[in-house]
């Protein structure tokens, strides 16, 4: 099975090394409704500024990269959606709305643009799945759910029409914590305005392949404590203990989007138990459920 290690929070040191971010912040358990909406706005700012980079590429660039030339037009529509989402949330939040940050995206050509868009939309789908639990106002719940369904369509289109893979991973999207989601988002963020209100959150391959795990910026002290690699997909997770040499064998049953977290607890992947991560992985499969190798 081919897995795409594709995230700014995931630094590839070699083809057999996983690297996880280890910087942390506080828990997101006390998030208010306004803070939850601002988290959504932070995401929409990131998405919109990423899709603004589309102007660097021409339809012919997509064709030359072996991609449908019309995909630029579809991406332009997605960009418009993200701008509308951001405006909508800003109107709700008024003077409490966070401002856009300075971003650092890795794309240098249409193919890397597609890869990055895949991560961005996976983050969005998981974010809106999680945000609902922080909302009590029925109008907010309906609005966030409406945005979520559009973000899910974006992700499905990228995977099915552009990458020519499966439009979904499992029967459920993985509802990561906001700390875990912001850990992935932070890989794209260079700096944010000091006026932005702080959110109470933390920073938080081939199947059967044994990979080496490393941490960035620094390896946490392990002592004699057993660490576990959590592979989270939908509502389920597979937990594999790390070997003494910090290697782990990736389970062969993973499909689609998978978030991997290193934790010191095999029963819980709470923020307190998380040592590093998450890292974003993609295990592609075809219409028969067999392993599939895609170019992006």
C-alpha cells in the first residue's frame, strides 16, 4: 500500500522516518462558543489565502502536470466558497473576529498545490465535525453544519476527480480535537497578529512497513515509559506500541485519511496523554478496496 506522508506537521527525514511536532499549548476543553467560531474563521482565513495562490498557475500548467485543465476553474470556485465562509463568520463575530495570519504554504507547482489542498480540506472536514460540540445556538449549529457539507464536497472532489482516488476514507470522518487540528494547521502559519485573541488549545507510509519515528523540534524524554502510535480513522483507532528503537509497524488495514498521534497511554489519546502529533497520512485504495498508488 502506498501512503502519502503529506503535512507540514510531518517532516520526512527519509522514506522510512515519521517526524511529529512536539510543541504544546493548553487544553481546548473550555472553549467558548465565540472561540469555537473564531477557530472556524482561523481555518477559513488559512484556506482562502492558500487558494489565492492559484493565480500562480495557468490551466496549461495543470495540463502539463497531467491534471485536468478545467481543475483550475473548480479550484477558483472553492476559493470563492472559502472567501464567502470567512465573510459570513466575520459578520457573526463582528469586532471579536480574528484577523488573517501570515502563511507559509509549500506548493511550487500544480501537483504540490493539489497535495496541499488535500490536507487543507481534510483539516476543514474534521474541524467542522468537532466544532459542533462547542455550540449551543441552533442558528450557529445549522450554519456550521452547512459549511461542513460544502467542505466535505471539496475534499471529495479533490480526491475523486483530481487525484482519481476514493472520495471518502471510511463511513465516518475523524473528529480530532482542536488541539490536534491546530497542530497540523500551525505548520502552514508563519505568524499571527498580536491582536488575535488566544484560543485555549495545545499544539499538539506503507502498510506493514516498519518506520522510524522522530520528533521535531526535539525528541521528548522517554525514560522507560512505553509510547504508542495511534492511527485514527473515522470513529476508530488502531494502537501500536513503539519498539525500543522508536520504530513502529504500520497496520495493513488502514484506508484513506489517517491521523497518527504518539501518546503515552494505550487507552486514551487525550491532550494530556499526547506526546507528539498528529501527522497526516493518506492510504489510497481503489473501487474494490485494494491498495492503490496515486501520483499525488
